[in-house]
């Protein structure tokens, strides 16, 4: 990972250039998305000799003026380049067009965060997701609103969430099932993907999904569709209610990309209640993408940006955590890290926790 704590060795010219990229980021983001959505990047990808502005306009079905401003923006975005008056695709443009991670991030930024990000400062001042209120309605958190979000926004939220979690399942299941658990409770089980993966992996395991009632409706539909309703049940709960008691009798407590949805105090509260429901033989697994554990600068950048989503859209008080911050909270809850598995999926870390 790049050193975020070293000296600033960037030249003044480069620093000023980067400052302009930030200053015009909202406009240039929309230009990049338009180049993708109008099919211009795909057209350039399929053309070996490149295309003129007029050819792009005609093939994309937009005006020559529109093609001109987008392609010229693409030059500064380094998504396209000019050669003999013909535009060609760069590697950056290729990633915008074809890379699944980039597509998930871009759709999430546009359909969930773009309008609400305007209210980031108000969200920080108030400690509430003011952007969520302005963009989608007066919900306490975005999780309560998921079932009611507009179609594109809902699709992009789940596309973003599932992209980062699903890719790690194959590695994770082998670790979780080392102890041959009979019963697993999935805290914040969302649409039931992990529970279904567990039921598919082991024909004898039983799983309970704990989540908000609105989320459980989606999970129940997916469980029935896969025919696992006899081995997967649901437990409606609001994790923010400190009086909520977690069910006992489970071998594994599973928290995947879950604790980053809560503030530090809320995390300690959740972990303490989980601890109270555990036995000495129980295991609690925490799967997170800690920003200090990333191999590539692009991943760290994405996680820092995701923290801002939590600030203005999700709940107003959570973030993507540093691994040591999370370990400190685990200790405050009375649990300890008994095992650690790094570099799972796209930069995930799996923490295996036990009662002290």
C-alpha cells in the first residue's frame, strides 16, 4: 500500500493539475459516465483505426456538438487520445467500459450518492445522513429505505454491495466450516446470499438471518426460490436498539461488511450483545475491507470514498475502518481476535473472534 504518512514530494505543477481535477470532478464524472452510457467507449473499443468526431456522433446517435464536448473531456480524463484526427480508447477508458469494479463503483456513485453528496457538510455538522433525506426521503438510515428506493438506485446499491462480498465467498466458506458448525446466525444478512451459500455448501447446516424487516422480505423470497426455507429462517431486528437480545445456541456468528455500517459505540454495543449470546465454543467472524490492508491505491481510494457515502447517505456516523481501530472495538466488547485471514477476495480481511 502507498505510504499515506510520508513527505509530499509532488511538484507544484502536478499538485495544481490535481487540484483542478478535484475542482471539476462532478462535471468530469458525468462526462465519463456519458461516454460510457452513450456507447462511445464501446464504439472506440471496436474500432482499430479510431473514429472521427462525426463518426462518433452518427454511430452514438447524438449531435456532433455533444460528441465534441464529451470526447474533448475524455482527452483530459485520459480516457481517449487523438491520433491523426481520430479518437482512440486508452487503458483508462477500457476500464471504465469493461471493468466490473469500476462499473459497480460508478453506478453506485451516480445512482446513490451523487445528489446527496451536495449535503456532505451538513451531514457532518448534524451527524445525520442529510444527503439521504434530500435525495430519497426522511429515513433514519439508508438500510430502512432500501426496499423503497427507485429501481436504478436499488439495483446500483445491491450491485455495489454484492460485488465486494460475493467474490470472497469461496475462500470464506472453507474457513467458517472448519469447525463443522450446526447453526449459523448471519447478522445483517441482507438478501440472504451468504446464508444460501452456506446452505449450498453444507447440506446439514441451519442458518438464521437477522436483519431489518424490509430487508428480510427480499431474503425470504430468495430463500424460497432456492428451496432452503426448511434450513434458513429469519429473525427481524433493529440492531440500533440496545435492548435487542441476540438469540443463543449458535456455533457461528457471522458479520460480513456489516460493522462498517455503524459508529464505534454502536459496534461495541452489537459485539457485546453477540458475546452475551455466545458460548465458549462459539466463533464470531468479522469480514471487512480495512483501508490500511489494501494492496493497491485504487482500493484504498475507493474505501475512503465509501466512508463519505456513510456520512451523507447511509447513517451519518460510520465509516470504512482501519484494522487497528476495529481490533480495539473488539477488545472493548470483551472479545478477542483468535485468528486473522488476510487478502481474501478484493482486499478483505477475516477476523475470527472468541469470548475471553
